[in-house]
C-alpha cells in the first residue's frame, strides 16, 4: 500500500495539519505530519540493529521461522527484540505516551517502513491492545522507497539515530556493523557522507572503519562469519578499540598478525573476565622485552583453539560455550598473561626491589595452607618443584645483597 495514495483514500492515513522541520537529501523543509494506522506500518529490516537481531532470530529458530510477509508476526518478533534491549526505557516511554500522548513524530516511507520511531511504535502497539485511541502513529511520510533512495534514507537514519546528541542508547557493536556494511562491504556511503550524517570527523570515521574490519576478522577467525550478534553479546566494543590502538604501535607485520589472533582467542575464551583490562595489560607487554615470550607462549594455544572451531560446520552460542568450558586452556591463557605481565611490571620497577618483594610475599601468604595438606601426589611434587625454584631465586638475591 502507498500510504500517500491508497492509505489516504481508504482512511488509514489522516493529515493532522501539523508540520515539522527536517533535513532530507541535503535540503531542510517543513514536512506535514500524518496519523497512520498501526497495522499499515512495519519495522525497517535494513536498520543496523534490527538486521542484527533478525540474523540472531533466524540462527536460533531456523531461517524458515521468519516470515516477513506476515506483518503482524514480523512486527511482534522485532518488537520483542526492542523490548529486551532496554525494557526500562520502553516502559518509561510507554508510561509517558499513556499519560500525555505521542509528543515526537516519527519518519516512515510511503510503503510503511519505519525509519525513525521504533520505540514509540512499539509502545503504541502495546497500548492499543486495551485502548483504540492509541492505534494511530503520528509521523512524517516520505514519498520515497528504500530501493531507489537507499543512500539518502540511510543518511537520514544516521542523522536521526547517531548524529543527534540525545541518542545515547545506540549499541556500539551495532554501529560498527553498520559502518562495515555501509562503508566497506556495500560502499553505500563515502567516509565524508557518513561523517556529515553523524556529525563526526572523517578521521574518526576512518578509525571506526578499521575497528569494524577487526570485528569482521574476529568472527571469521572463530568460524562465525557475519554473526554479528555474537560480538554484541560478548560486549567487544571496548576491547576492539583497545586492540586497534595496540596493533597500530606494532611495526612488524608478522607480530601484528600473531598478536591479533592471540587476542581473538582470548576474546573467545575470556579467561580473566574483563577483556578490556586484558588488552590494556597487553599494552605493557608489547612495549617490553617480554613481548616475544608472550607470543611464543600463547600462539600455540591460539592455533589449537581456532583450528578446533574450524572443524565445526556452524559456530553458535552453544559451540562457543562448549569451547569456553575448557578450564585448563583458560588457565593456560590467564597464567601466561600473568607471568609475562608481571615480568614487564617488574622491569618497570627494577629500581624498587623491596616493593616487588613485598608483592611477592603477599602473593605467597595468600596460599591456603589447609589446601596444601590435601593436595594429591602429582600436585605436591609440582608445588615442591616451584618452591625449589623460589629457594634458588631467594638465594641469588641474598648473594647479590651480600656483595
């Protein structure tokens, strides 16, 4: 249905007499606001966030489970995603609309595709179940279709959803997905067009492009290409930014690639919990004399894990959880980072041996003596070997001190 023709003729669309100022395709103009019946509208599957949710739904429920031709079911599925992404914000908006009505108009295309107003549309759908007075959505209707006006519509969408300072709830991973699709994959927009639409500098957009490529490389490395929701669920935005900064400082291309895939493995296994802190610790290691040791210790583990994932036809959440359950591998990764990171820290404080020794004493005192008495034979021997090494180190320090 064309809302501006059949919609008006059949009474599904009504003019309100109100107008709103809006910039579209480089021109600012006054656009009339209409009331459109809710069942004539549908969520925009080209929206970066919605496209990511849809891919996740298909992955988890089967590709045949998603029927875009069934508009009501299609809207129900996506509305559920919108609700789950920020239930408190939706509840707040819904209570506000219930009290004083819809205050901000949306933007839709003439076929009913929603470009701006997903949350408001969701709230009205909820409220209309108990009150017919809420079955209308106030919106601008652009006399455009997506297929022939994709660039202009995308720029408008970015301007509304990212360019305005008030929009703070845009998931950073979803934004990286959009940057990759629009600037790298389809080349729908140039760097300058994206920067202009989002009120960013071209240099910042270039940085976003490079980080979005890292995101894609990570998913390819774990044999889950295109499954962006996995990176969103892992909350990798901060770690990816930190990794980008580290890689830029490594001049040797071989080391850069080795580091990248080692870090990807740590993203996957999440040995220490906080990945942003892990990558920040790695910064100290890459700038120390122990960088080679770090690569040597972790590269073999990384190759084994990534090769294992390559054996799976379909890497999903279940597979990732299975791989992550290997506590011995996680411990190896975490221990390696602790050892090398501590060496780097010690090197930084080489002129403060007493402080270093105090930290070592504190760590040793933290050992639970009751657990030691319950160790098995193999663990007892391992602990004894480590104590012998410690004795040797202490002896060497005493000798140096006597000199």
